C-alpha cells in the first residue's frame, strides 16, 4: 500500500514539473507581449539588437522558477503534488507582473501595486510562503525591467532599482502588517499602513535627484501612496476570484462559511434543528481545543459547523432531531447502521458538490473514523445470538488525517456523551472524556494524523473545563408566577 502511494505521489510530482514548465513558457509569452506593446512597430529590431539580454532574461526567469519548484519540493511536497497549486502560484505571479507593467508603463513607476502579490499570498498561503514568493517576484520584476524596453531603449535606468527596492521592502512590510487581519475592511487599512514605509523609501530614493523640482518630488510620493492603496483595493477584489477558482481557504472565506446566513447552515437550522444546535456546541468546543494546541481556530470552528451536514439527507433518522417517534424501531440493525454511517459520506459529497474547501469536507467524512456503531451492533448481537460482524456495524472511514479532524472527532463524541450524563460534575466529565480518547487510541483512530499524546492531554483538559461550563447545573426555580396585579401565585406541580 505504501509503495502504491509513493508511486502515485511521484507521478504527481512529475506532472507538476511539466505544469511548471508550461507556466514558465506562458510567463515568457507575457513578457514578449509586453515588449511588443511598448514598441508595436520596432519590437523586431529591439529583439534583434538585444538578443543576448533577452536570453539572459529567459535564463534568469527559468532559474527563479526552478528555485520556487525546489522550495516546495523540500519544504512542502504535499503542496507541489497538486497541479492546481502550481497553477495558482503562477497565476498570482503572472497577474501581478501584468498589473505592475500596466501601472508602471502607463501611470508612474511609483504607482505600481508593489504589495499586491505579498497581500494575496499571505492570505492564500501563509506568511513563510508569502515572503519567499515576494522575494522571487521582486527579482523577477527587476530582471524584466532590466532586459526589456519598459523604461528606456538603452540599458538600465535608476527606475529599475527603485522598482526592486519598492517591491521587496513594501511587499515584505505588507506581509507582516496584514498577517493578523481577519476582515476585508482591515485589508484596506493595510494599504494605508504600508504607505508609511513607501513614502519614506520614495523620499530617500528621490532626494538625490531633486534639483529644485519639488513638484516632481511631491508627485512621486503621491504616486507611491496611490500604489499602496491600489495594492489593497486590487487584493480585496482579486482574493474572492482566486478563492473561488482554486477553492482556497482564507480567513475571510472561513468567516463567510461560519456565518449563520450561510445557505447550508440555514438548511441545517430549518431541517435538522437538533443537529444544528449540537454542531454549534461542537464548534465552540473544537475552537477552544484548537487554540489550546496552537491549531487554526477558525478552521476548527468551520469544520465543526459542517461535520454533521450529511444528516440533511435523512434528518429524522438521528436522535437529536426526533420528537418521540423513532424510525429505527421498525428497521433491522443492519439497515439502521447503514443509514447512520452514511451521513459521513453524504456530508463529504454534499460539501464537495457545494465546492467547499477540501479540509472541511474531509472532516465531515473522517470525524467518526472507523469506529463501531455500538447501539446497533449490540442490538444485532442480541437478535442474532452473538453472530454479528462488527465490520458491518462500523463507519467506513478513513480515520482522521489532520489534527483538526481529530479535535472534531473527540469534541463531537464528548459533547454527546456528556449531554447524556446525569452526574455532570467535573470528575464525571473527566472520566467520560478520558474514556472517549483512550478508546479511540486503542482503535488506532489517530494513527494517520500527527497529533501527540501531549496534545491529546491538553484537549482532554480543555474539554473538561468547557463541558463543565456548557452543561452546568442550575438552581431549581421556585414554582411561583405573577398575575397582572404582580401578586405571587404558587403553581401546582404535576
């Protein structure tokens, strides 16, 4: 099995290498079109006269692409095996190259959206990848500006160096300024924050060039501020496009998915209110556990919201949505178990059909792993006289492949088990949660995710504290009501 997985992974890596090559060729075509647009009538002469420089450009662009490929090969090979991730990286770079060319050529060099790639990457990937890709993009734009006719027909101008400095410094500053933003409005404010170092850089770059022309100096600073604002506005406009095209998960999209106005959650609330309320509590527990072990809290909350979404197919077949009549009283244990375990697969298919991020869909399928459905297995054992195969009464899996899936699995079971307890003291809750975790460890439910014993201990302690608060005891209210004259009337108990 492992050999087959390795073979599939290697074949995907080879495919990704070919996709990289294709994207590199497309990037060269874009650069060629830039040369043609700059000089529609004399581009042939320009290419002939600068053949050596353009060859250097092609080699440098290839080496930069090669660096990106090897970065992912050694740092995040799982990212590289998916061809759409490669397409996303090159789509971002190509779009930003085009936009920087348009603003630099037809507006002003300082009006370029220098921080655009950095802003897009920090939300679509992570801070580390954003820094690397911003560095590659800065060098790429420097090479393009140096060996094409973007600014001058002869050699390198000072503007080329100005562009390199702005791309690298402003992009890097934007990554750290925007990394903590959780709203789209905050992204716009990032453009204003990035404008501060931009003004400083433009002023220092232009200061030696001033020969009494203060208007040009002030205009350059104005264009620099404009470029920062354009970067933020374009990032705000392009993020939803890349999120949708490549099904990427950003903090903005997570917040949209966890809004109670999200279409699937509205359906869940209307058609399976018991499951909806259960999911809200599991989401709260999962988010708390994720924070405790340093995982993505927003992702844990979103995954928990949708972990039981498959119950929409047959909501009345699940206890939390029943109001007295239990359909399973009329079904065989085999059929009942099949209905119950199908909600994991149904949820996965429903989320995939709705183009949800794979991470959330995977949790819907994995949150029960390959656990047995005890109630119906026990019922089948009684009816068959002890002749029942536990595999026929178990979930189909797979087991959790991520820490988030493991957190949701434990939180889901702990919430349901604790709700059924009569004694909800911290000691009783602790015994229940510990038993749930130990059982799943014995059944190898965490064998395929990298969660540690220490993290499981932290999750247990966190759940005990949280569940003791969720299912706390209340004082008994006195059987008294008030009439319109605010006179107390004692109620009779049944």
